[in-house]
């Protein structure tokens, strides 16, 4: 998952802002060190890592080979997989720091990508194509750009003889994009927590926004995220002949329950991150919406203010837990009363709220005739990290060098990442800024995914310096 907030949250935050724009260079620089990075990135994009048809294990081995060529030993690298999921493996690499009192930092990312059907794409999704200042291919953004940047940084650190004070760890895993897949981050957190133990982690989810001309508008650090959880609504009935219908009908009862969910608004809630985001957004937007945001910040129970702010679907989702019907299945014959009707309800649970608490609310809304269950897998709910100046200020400082004049804003993602598994064992996870995306979200999870070449290389430069700023 990457970037859905870019088009939504950042676009909303910029509305009516008159933001200063900083022009981007026309294309990527061609330094000598960029060729090895491009080769790594190209190989990674062209390695199919769709769960079930591709192999993250193969991609991990390719990265391990490059790390070893740079000087890492077998003791520095852990390749992992399980017998039941031999193609869903991952990698952990360690560059040891010189200060035993400095806790490690973790660079994390996922190697798997969303399925891409060749017949639907204009280009082969697993061939890196350069065209009109962009690289096209599945994973060029989500999340192979960041995975390649992290691996490249680890390689360059070793090649340059860099001696960090703080140990730097790299964890690349599989399964982030597929709910029911083997998830490497979850496996590490449960089975090898010592490998990834760190004071904090840098993840996907942050980034930046470009305008239609490629000018930088805004940077963002992701501080917290929602948890994704599916629930099933089930209604059963003896059924019978449709010529003599009784008043109780499984489809009608299910429909009543779904309408109850549609009409319900979860309460407005703020974290430190969303409070900071909305305060900044109120200043930028002004007018009726800006005033309503300020009223909500003062009183989350102000229904009239909520109604104004929630006209924007992204702001609405950032204020609360949301639940929506996504799948329906009912009946077995056109001339028979339905014996069974089911619906899937997809919820995005606000940080600090629980799967069980949301389940209780859905049961109350659905009523006694509907069975409501939480679907497996039940993943950890997000634990929002603090807006720690030790994390955020280096981001600002390094950004001022690389992207002068571009503001940095904290955001909560309305999606979900593998960060939840590391947060569950006490590692605060932050979505790093740096990767600027287009207003149309770059085709992430969709057709013809692409990244602006200059944006990719600028992100590589920024994140390399950012890691060094943390590592000392």
C-alpha cells in the first residue's frame, strides 16, 4: 500500500492554499553511483513478486547477492522463508554501529506487488520501460522504489566505508498486498523479533505531492495508520416457494442491516497526528471548511461542524473509523425464497480503537436476526507513534537541503501497511517523506503504474542523507 493519501489528504490540505511551488529538475542526474542503483531497481521491478505466481524469495536472493558483493558477510544477512510458503521469503541485513548504547534503526519495505494483467496494460508490467520522463512497471512505486532505495543505501554505506554510530537494519518482506497471504513482517515479529528490534522504523506511507507540471507542493510524514478489518453479515432462513412469500426474508433482513451501517457515523476522534494535520489544513483552507475544522478541534461532538468537514470524503475518513459494504451474495434460485444472504463489510479502524469494539458496534447496528463475525486474519490494530521531534526534525532539516521551501506535514494514513506488525512489538513506525507522486496517484494498484524518474532519484538522495542523519 502506498500513496492513496497523496491524492486525498494532501490534495485536500492544499485546497485554496496558494502553496509555494519549487520547480523540479527536468530529469534525473547521471552520477556514476546511479547506474548500480538503476540496475538493482530494474532487476527488482522485472522480478515478478505477485503472491501465488511470482517469488519474493527470488527477489530477496538477488538483493542478498548485491549486498554480499558490497562486503556484507553471511552473518550480516538473514534470508528467511517457511516450508509452506517457499516463494514468499524475505531478507534482513544489518550494518553494525559503533555505539553499543545507541539503539538500532530499521528500514522496512515489502517486495510483493499487486497483480497486473498483461492484457490490460499498455506495456509489459514486468518490464521496466522508460518513456517521457517516467519509468513504467508494476511496483515502480509500490513498494519496489523504496525497497530498492533502502537496499542501495545499505550497499553504498558498506562500499564507502561508512561507520554509523547506530546500527542500521534492513527488513524486506512479502505478503503486504494480499490479506490472506503469508506475511513476512508478521512472521519476523512473531518468530525472529531480535532480528528487527529497533528504536524506530522508517516505512512506506509518507512521501510528497507534485502538481500536474511536476512541481513539488508538499511533503508528508506518515505518523499512524488505520487497521483494515473485514466482517461478515449472515442471515439464514428456511426459504420456500417464492409464490407464497412470508414477511421474513433473508435478503430484506440483510438489506436492513446494511442500511443501518450506511446511516451510522462512527464518532470523531483525533490523534496528535490528525490534530496537527487538521490544524494545518484549517489554516490553508480557511472559509467555511476551515472554520468548521477549528470548531471540531475544539469540540469533536459538534455535529454541524462534522457535517461540513465530512463533505470531503478524505477528511471524513481521517476523522473516524469507517465501515462500508463491499461484497454481497444471496439466494440460490430465481423462483425460491433466499435461504442465505451474506455481505462483507470492510472497516478501516481508527488508531486506538479495536476489532472487538467495532464488532460490537456492527452487531448492534445489524440487529438480532443477523450474525456478525470478524473475518480471519485478524491483524493488530495500529498503535500511533508520537510526533517525536527526534524523528520529525531530522526529516525537516534534511528536506530543507533537498527540497527548499516545501512544507512538511504529519499525516495519518487511511490505509494500512506492514507497520502494524512491528508496532505490535513496540517499534514505532514512521512513513518516510521523500517520494513525490503525481496527482493521479501514479497508477498505484492500477494500470500502467509509473514513477517520474527525477522524483525517484531525488527520493534516493534525500533518503540516503536522512538515514545518515539518524545513524550519526
